[in-house]
C-alpha cells in the first residue's frame, strides 16, 4: 500500500512526513485532568464516574498493555473503547524507541515501573465554568523550560495527549483568544453536546475581566495540557528537533495558543520543524473543521491525517469509530501515521487492535 493512500495531507506538503520515513521517534504522552469533565453530559471519554482516571488508564495501557488502576479498559457508555488501542497496536508492531509520561496534573499517577514520568508538581485544574484558576504564566514557563532542556535521543518527538473534557477547554481557550472558531472544534460524541458546551464556555468567558492579560485569560478557561504544550513547542523550537503534535482539535488549540503567545510577546516562530498528525475521523468530521483552525495560524504548518478506519473489522465496538462516536486521543493519529511510514498497513493494525478486545 502506498503512502499517498495511507496519509492525507491536510496542509503543507507530504515532504515533512516522508522525510521521517523509517526514522526513530520518542513518544511523549502529556496527561492532565480538568474538572470540566465533571459537568454532566460534556464528555464521554471514559467510564462514567471514573472519567478522571482516563489519562491514567490510557498511559498504563500504551506503556504496558495492561490497565492497572481498574480491571477493564476505559470505554464510553456506548461501548467505544479508548483510542489508546490504536497507539498500543502500532507500538507493538513498530515500537517507538522511547515512551515517556508528562504528568500535567492527573488525579492518579499511573502504576508503571521503568517508564520515565516527568512530574511538574501540578494538580488537576478546576472546571472552567467556575474558573480554571491556573497560574498560566508559571505553567507556560515550565513548558518552555522543559522544551529547551529535553534531550531527545531519537530523530523526532511525537507529542500526544489524554485530557477528558479537553475539547471544551480547547474551544473556550480559542474563543478567549479572539479566534472565530464556532463549530470548528470536535467532540468525543457523534452528536456533539453543543448546547452544554456553549453554555459552559459562555459561563467560563464571564470569569475573564477586561483588564486581564493573555495569560490571565487562558488561566481561567484552559487546561494544563494546552498551556504547558504551548510552552514546550516554543522551548523545543531552539533545539531543531522535529516535533509532531499527535491529536485533533485540542492540538490545533495548542497551536492557536502558541500563535497568540508569540504575537503577544512580539516574537516569531520558525515552524519548519513542526507538524500535526490526526485521524481520518477528525479530518473528515462534518461537525468540526481542523483545517480551518490551522489556517488561522500566522505561521505555516504541515498537517496530516492517517487514512485509517475499521473497514477491515466486523467488531461492533470498533465500528462505532467509523460511525463517528470517537475520533482521536492518546496520540492515535500520530501513531497511525508513524506506523504507516514504518511499513505497516491498516489490516495489520486492525488485527492487532482486535486482539486486545478478544
């Protein structure tokens, strides 16, 4: 199967992703909890009542193939299993050289040995309708510092995330920064809970005062992952290490925040080492528009989607992805693109995912 059929170019050219063909990657998984997920009906990214554990379980499964803080893999009430299945499947077939965890405020640390867990002393952020209360400037500086000092021993970094409720905080952040992004952010639901999200974001924006600067604004409406990773991008820019943001509209919001900070500080971002990789389900989602979000950036960006679905599978839980019930997360799109440029095909990945489900 040829790459042009496997990877779709959303923006830019295929050259960036082709350059990385066969090269080694470090997989960084940034994990945080925003209490926004506790708002009734706002997300289905996990087990009801235990959604705060989703980042913990995702990281345990990607790293070890087991969930240790619970007996079963996280799945939504409709039975959609976590996208961590795809990331783990690729890792088993074509392993990342290295997986490391960024604890950006989880409610529970993953039960993992040997895997490096970077701890930044952060707590879960508050629900944005009550004010997230994040010290955004300090957190951003932690991200910059980590990006500057992180020594990647591989050819490039894949930066992924797991933040339940994160599409709502991402949307709120983009609106607070003045981007015209109504209807452009995706949801873990097929039929996005638009009215709940809109009401939550409206309440969140009311916490912003006229005198607030950029960091004070995002400190009320964002989550830890968005702010830290914006810092990480800017810190990493000086190292010339290629960086792939593995994710959908939440990672697009990280880029929009990065863009706003660069403009606020009167700087310029050299973005030739930066790209975003997502899934076909995000790229083709009728209820969001990742391309339009990325076109709002003042710097050029290469962006791709993995042309992967579960058409090779008859498993009813996996078919829910093709029905639009889940779209991205835990670096699935970046992992799938990585798999494709390292010789895997959709059938191999599907078979491996099905093996996890028995």
